[in-house]
C-alpha cells in the first residue's frame, strides 16, 4: 500500500534544500492578464526543509539557510518535484544566491 507524499514527510539529502517557489502573477500592475505561455518560473521562494551538512573536497559545508527563509536562487538550478498542483524545487546549497531579509 503506497502512502501519499506530503511536504512535511520530505527530508532533503545532505547538501540540498527544499523550496516552494513564489506564486507567478498572472496580472500586471495595470490590470492586464497574461497568458500561461508568457509565464516565467520565479527565482525566489521560501525554504521548507534543509538537508544536513554536505562534504565538499573534505570540507564540511553547513546549510546556508533555515526553514522559513526567503531565498533567491539560480534560474537554471535545482530539480522540480510536483505534489498536487504545487511544483517544488530541490536546490543544492550552492544554487541559493541570497537570503531575503524579513
């Protein structure tokens, strides 16, 4: 019997973080609705889970973010994973470019 995957059950492997990308605006500030074909994937989101420290050439690299942090990440970084209608991103520590202040 297969169990349903939920975000709360996911623990990224060492060296990875799980991010929920920001929602894409379908309407411009002036009120014009954009078609789905215009949609560009966001490069920022919220960290949902962090993996353990990773080893890089014998050097321990701690996770640079924590759960709940807003982050900006590389445009072509990460791997997508979909649960229901939401598409999440698994990012390597090095794919995280910045932490957004609250």
